[in-house]
C-alpha cells in the first residue's frame, strides 16, 4: 500500500560525486573528532550516523542499503555489539507500528477509508474552501488516529479523484493536505513514528499526549488551514468556479452510494480506546508503564487476524511497510550507538554550557534545531539522536516540556521542505505517478516555510504557556 | 540452420509455378495449386491437403497485401517447406472484401518446425513491400520468367528468429485519436470483440491506450476499490453519470499512459514473456517510437499454435 518513490533518475557521475561527498564528510568528522574531543569509538559512531543522514539525503532509495552497511561498520569497529544493537533497536516501537499497519489494512478492507472519502465528496452545499478545509481536517485527524503516511495516501486519492473530475491541477490541494497531515501527526503518539518513539523514551502516556500535544495540534491545524487557504486563494477561486459549473450541470463529484462503515468504525474506535486506556489498565494490573500501550495494537491486530484469517497473511506481507520499519530499526540502533559511546552526553554537556539550563531558552532552541534538522533529513533520524541528549539534560532541568518542543519541532519542521517528512515524499510520488506533475523545490519551500513558521510560533507560545500551568 | 542463407524464392521450383490459374475463385485456385504440388511430390494426397487449406481459408482469408494471397497449412508428411505459385490476369475472389487476387502463393510447412511458416511469411511480406516485384510477377508469362523476376527482386533472407515485426498486425489497425470520445470507445468495445484500443495522433505517436477495464473503472471510483468486499453495497447506480456525458467525455480523460510497447526488433519470445508477466492482451509495436503495429494475444496464439 505504501508507495515508494522509485529510484530518482540521477546520472552516474552525479551519484559518484555525492558518494565522494558523503564519504568525505563522514571521514572528516571521524578524523576531526578523533583529534579533538572524541575517542575512536565515538568518532566512528558519529561518522556512521552522519553517513546515514547524508545517505538518506543524497540517495533516498538506497537508504536501507546504507543503514545495513553502516551497522556492519559499527560492529566491526567495536562501537556496537549485538546485545546493544538489540537493546537500542526499539523493537516495541517497531511492533507497535506493525500492529497499527495491520489495523489499517483491516480498516481499508472494511471500508472505513472509503466511507470517509465518500462522506467528504458527498457533503451537502459543497464549495471549494469547505471541501479543502474538511479534507485538511480529515487528513490531520486520520493522521492522529492511524498514521500520517496512511492518511496522506487515502486523502491524496480523494484529491486526485475530485481534481480529475474538475480538470484541475491537484498540486496546491495536495500541498495543503500534506502540510495539515504533518501538523496532525503531532497530535497523538500514533500520528508519527516520532510520537511513539518520544513517548516510549520519555515515558509519556496517551493521556499526556491528549492533554499536551492534541490541543496544541488543533490550534496549529486551524492556523495552518487558514494560512494555506489564503496562500492558495486564486487556485481555490478557480476550483470554486469549476465546481459550480459541474454542479449546475447536475453532475456530482462521485456516484452516490451508501458505504457500509459500521464495522470499520467499530474496529477503529475500539483500537483507539484500547490504546487510550493503556495507562489506567497498567495501573489497574500493576504493569510497567507503557507496556500495554506498546502491545495494544498487537492485540487488536491479533484479533483482526483471527477474524479475518484468510486475509491475515495479506495484511502482514503487504500492508506492513517492512522496508521502512527495517530502516527505522537500524536507525534507532545506530542512534543508540551515539548514546552507548557517550557522544550524546558530550553533546548535552555542550548544549547546556552554551545555552544554559533554562527551559525558556531550551524550548525554542530545541524546537528550532529539530525543525531545521527534520526539514532536511527524516525526522525519525533526528529525533532518535536527540532523545538521549534530552535525557542527559534531565539531570539539570525539568525536561518534560522539552519533549513536546522536540515533538512539535520535528513534526512541524517536516513541512519546511518537500523532503521533510515521509508523508511529503509519499504524496509527491503519487502526484508524479497520477497527475504527472512535479512540484519545484522552491514552490514548496515558500508555503512550507510560511506554514512552519506560523505553526511553530503557535506551538512555542502554547508549550511555554501550558508549562506555567503545569508547574 | 540452413534457412540462414535462404531466401523465399529458393523454395520455389519451376515445376511448381502456374502462370494463368483457371479458377476465378479462391477454393478452386487452392485446389489447382495443391494438385500441382502433389503431382511433383510423391506421397501427398492432393484433395486432403486442398481441403485442409480451404478449411483454414474459410476461417481467416490469407490475403496479406492487396492482390496477394498466401493460403497455407502445416502438415506432418513433409520435412521442409513446399511452395507453389499461381498467377491470374483476371484476378481471383478471395472473399476478403478486397481487390481481386493476382498472385497466390501456396505454402505447406512441416509440423515439426512450427514457426517456419511465420519466418517464411515474414520474408515474403518484406519482399512484396516492393510493389515493383508484384507488378513484374503478375505480368510474367512463363514460370521461368516469374522465378527470374522473383529472384532478382527478392533480397530478404528468411530470418533466423521471429521478431515483433514478424508477428504484429500492420494493416487495418484499430486506433482512436485524442479527439474521439468515450462513446466511440464504448461502441467498439461493445460490438467488435476488441479489448484494448491504442490512442495515436496524426504523427503516429502513441498517446495512450484505453481498455474495457478503464470504462469499468470510470464507474467505480478508486476509493471503492479499497474495500475487500463490495457486496454490502446493493444499490449502486454508477452508470447514470457515465451515460449522461459519454459523448462529451474525451478519450484523453480516460486513457492510460502506462501501455506496454516493444520495438519491432524485439524477439518473439520476449513478446510472449511480456504477455505472461505484464498480464496484457495487447502489445503496441513501435519503430523509432512511432506506432508500427500491434500484437494481440489472440493473434499471437493463433499464429503460433493454430495456423
């Protein structure tokens, strides 16, 4: 289901240039690091990590190969051993994502997503702004409930369908929805792999997310919708005209059908409720914190596979995005090496000597750094490396608000560039395949930066405000 | 392989040429040529072979170019191809609706070499792409004159292997242009037993393809296809809108651009593989990027396994 952007067409000489640049930078880091403050293991860990970052930037379609080889380098140089690898690979996070992907497969089969799309296209008194705003909210909420990549796949299909009927260029509307999906993905721990990773590292519960990130996300979402609707007002006027024309000819946007949605809705609600009640259940059964959170999707998907046993293998083999999950596993392990070799504690030390140990300076700083970082590399990479730093800081400062700063920085920063988050890449891939249109880097950057600044400022103010209330 | 050096006319003996066929209709002409061939080759039953070729001719007329017919059959009794040629000044009616046939090339190929007839036909088609050859042969007064004309014009070697060019259909291709509408496509699908139609422009550049499924897909939007089981949706009136504006809907709005195409030089075995792997029924054959012909799965099966 998850669509992958095919190997981008870059020439061999370009590939070689990038390869040398990658090796050059990562070796320079090793040499400089070794000759200054790092020992050999630390510098190898740093250089492999930087190679992975550059690898995903330069050779997106080779990222898994680079991660595999990087892991081997770490093992050969004694920077990482197998038990430590297993420990930092974040298997519970991976299993959580596997479980959610299987649930998504079942929801698709049961017509839940079909129902959402059908509801949107057949809404009464439809107008361009109403349609796009509803779609944007739906994409954000779907991202909260399942995950951002799933959300954007279904929402993009809706936009393509409508734009096909109206003979419109879908690019502006795809951009609006992707931006809103990324904002929405910060709302819960299911929204983005970053959420569940931060949640497990910081020991945050689903309720914490509902109290902290969900309301902040809602405000950011409204701001993002308003910003993008204003930015694309001319396109929306054209949309409105064509829509009115079509409606006046008594033609709809889709055939009128009643989609059976109840089963799918029940499955989704039960899954979300189960995940939401994890903290209560853990207390009740005196289980370790977040243990139910991590296995709740597995229980749900287990039940689904029991009921739909003829589809179980299909769900596991086709609905689970093993490619990405394997990449995450290795990424977590490689970022874990930075922790084991104490690179992160060194960085935390520098961090607090440079900017002090005040929440008020650390919140915007972490947001800013993680936003810029996630704009250019996969935000999971960035967060995986940043989490241990925040853990180290906890000795000198109350880091609770810093986790939210990291989460919002990473999720909202993904909006800045077209390669900032997986959802962007997936949506652009679909746009190229379906509508044969490309979005230029700077075309995205303009609205991306604008919406990121607006939402980041709001998130900053709200985190600082809520922090006062919480203390 | 001996056919490497051979050309089509090498298979024709002077004794197997008849200048001035008596019959004015195809079956009679076939019988005449069959008896000439069988009288020169012991052990062949003329009437049996003639009826075999006539049966085949009834199903698919073998006129491969205006005025040129190649009635043929595969038989067990021979080890190498046998060819007879007959000409007719007045022309013979081959019941294909086209011009009267002036040259009949009667071909028997051994069953043990199942693709030789396609290789022969391929060389023959290329020989006759030069219309001067057709003129000279049909004007010939004696078998030796005819063979001399054939020998001096015929340059094409019998190919070692078959390519897309040899198995594709070149003439009478059914295509649509971008200005056609959905209703044109629906009419063809509904009445002609055709599943896929290439869309080409005036320069023979291929713009896309439309298949029966594309029409179906138009009425079943993609978000419905996400569901595993559509049987709970009982009341479904998807076609109303489709019928409402089929005359307005341009082909370009529904055609696919992900058609499968091969170059004329691609070997037949690769074409066969594409049919299996890509699960298509029609492969577009291109020459320097332009439409040269099409290979339909049904025609492929017929040519290789049935003819």
